[in-house]
C-alpha cells in the first residue's frame, strides 16, 4: 500500500477490507514522499497503528501487489504488479506542475503514467467508461491497462445510507432540524479561498435552533495551514454551533446525514449531489478542472449561491426547487459499475496476486459515525420575536457573528446573554440575562438583584428554579413561568409592542418546530 497524502490513505482504507482478512495476504505500507501536504499524516498513521517501511526498503522488495490511490512516476521504482486508482470522484483537476499539461487531469497524463517512455502501472483504475476516452487522448499507450473499477467510496456511501438517522443522532441533529454541510477543497479557487467568508455568513444567518451547520475541509487545507490555524480561523463559528469535521473523521457519514450541501468543485460536493441532496456551488472551481471532466460539467450545471445575498432565503429556496435528477444525470457519468466496485476490484487484485479469492466475499463495512470538533456552548444570542394574536415565534442567532449578518437582518432583534457569558461587552449590552442552571427561589431572587446591578443594559433577568423560573424586571416586578428564555423573550416582546403587564400573561410559544403554552403569573415586587 503506497501512501502519498492523507487523502490517498483515506481512499486506500476504503478498499483494504477487500483483502486484509485473507491470512495469505500480508500488508505493508510505505510513503511516496514529495507532497507538500503530508503534515499530520504521520500522526494519523500512528493513531491507526499503521507502521511504515522506508521507501528504500520498499523499492528493494519484490511485492505480489502494489496498490496506490495516486499516480506518480516514482511508483515505477517498486517491484510488483501496480494498481493505481483516483483518490476522489474520478479524474478532474488540472495541475500543470504534475502533468505538464493545462488540459489533462491529474492521474491520466503521460507525465505520470510513463517512465523511460513506457507505461508502468499494470492496471489503471477508472471510475467510469467515459474516462477511457480521456485516457486515450492524454496517453494512448495506457489505454490497454485501463479497467473500469467503479468507485468504492461511492458504493460504501450508498450502502451506509441505512444509517442516516444514526449519524444525525450522533451529530446532535434533531428530526425537525436541517443539517447544512459546507465543503471546501484546497487552493485559491476553493470555497474557502474566496474573500466573502461564506462559512461565517452561513453560521451567522441561519437560525441556530432550526439549522445545524457542519464544515468539511479537504485534508490538504489542514496539512497546509495546520490545526491551530484552522481552529483560530473558526473559533467564533465553533462557539456559535459549527461542527468541524476533522480530516481523518467520517466526512462520508456527515454527508449522508446532510439535508443540503454548499460547496465547491471538490469530491465531497460531487458525492453530496450524487446522493440527491440540494446543492449550491461556491468558489471558482472551473479554473482548476479539465474542461471535459464530469466535475466541470457538474460545476457548470449547479446553481450558484450568492455569498452577499440573503443566505437563509437561498437555502430555504433550494429545498423547494430541488430536483435531484438534474445533477444526478451529470454525477452518474463518473460513477460507473454502481454497486459492483468491490467485486470488480477484488477480482483484479486477486488475479494480480495469482491467488484464488476466498469463497466468501467480504461484507460491506458501515461508515463510522463522525466525531466533529465543537466549540463552547452558545452563551449570547440575538433573538427575533414575532408576536401576533397571542402567538410568539422566536428565532435565535449567535451574537458573536453579528458582523456577518446583513444590515437588513438585524431589524428588531434583542440580545440575550447567559449568566456564563465571559465577554463583558455582551453582558453589559444584553437586554436580557438568563440563568439556566436551577437555583433555590431565594437564591434566584438574590442572583436577579445582583445581575441587574451588574448588567446596566438589562431590562430584565430570568433564572431557573427547582420547578419553574422567575423573571425579574428592573422595576422590581417578579413573574413566575416555566421556560427561562421563552418567558423572558415573551415578556420583553409583549412590553416592547405596547403590552400592559397584568396579573397573568398567556401566549402560545413557537420555537424550534414545537409549540407550547406559556403562562407568566405576576408575584409582585422583589424584596430589597
């Protein structure tokens, strides 16, 4: 097994189960050095308990099979029948520094497939029959080495869709929430390479109780910039609810769990559309793609997202107008031998090893549930409240990302800070301060007095007690209810719209897809 980058390792791990249970087969791994994107690779290999043999040892060993999810002339130094395959959704990206061509995609160039004028891979794995014509144009002598093996990663994605509900539960996405997955490949034309800060804008503008957002970055992004840099970039997003999928984590399971995908010309976007998810494109990916590639056709056919426009409206619109068959008609052109890739590739591998395959074929293994990086709990949010005919609709947005909302999105919101908020600016300017951790009633009233004294901008505070909650106004009035945020927001909205505070206020509260009857009862004034 020849590793080049973390991306190639992840692809190899999709196909290793085809042979690793066979006790006649001994696996050895080596690193084809020279890539700029190997930072973090050794740590992941250690975590997976994958030891490496040196390239010197590998190049002086005779193997029964050599398998790589990349193509590089250095592979010709290895002694054994060589199988190469793409590490993404087919062959698409143009990289002249690798291919010596500005039209031929990486993996299919004469530069990569020949050594001393001769084609050296024994088998060139293609994901679809259409790629044979691409190979014929770019490296005619290699055509007779081509085998359409399909896409093992795609087949595993499809098989694991039965676990969609489990993956969503693992991510903490409820049945009435929508999960938006943002995907970015690497380099300047990617989603992440654009100046509009689309990730921050999406997290800022989608109501946090109705939507969840996950970010999948290409492993090369992590390798080039480093973990600490990426965590610094997205610290505010993580503390606003973003889930960040690590490069070695199950982006595939996250994609299965998605309701919509916003992405660029990377393979994650391609697979998301192939799964039938609504998709909106970002970035300038066509500049990186071979014109005749399937991914280029996919990019030309996908609807764009307008980063500076109303992102919520665009996301909600894509659910209404989505026709999964439209982009699937394109993505299917790179996903051949559907459901057969494991059996086809298994046959190829055992033939090259001159071994009879075991009578029992390996089972399709499920994808692991993702373990995303998460930030701290949201402790300050802007709340919008719509009060009509005794019905109150609440929506929350993370306060720390206010700068990434449009000016027209901040019409009538008010700031609610949790008692655990550490930014004194947010505490001081909050209209409402709440405490969700229960206190005895006397302690709750004391907390309310102290908090109103400390937080000069607050018109009221609310604290949970053992069996209800208390809302205390700056005037000293105390009301009892059953929902800390809902009660305070309802009362604030009622008073802000000219409502008069009586002995009892009853409203229907709609939040996060559910409806509850909310009653606030006036207890009088707080003592002291």
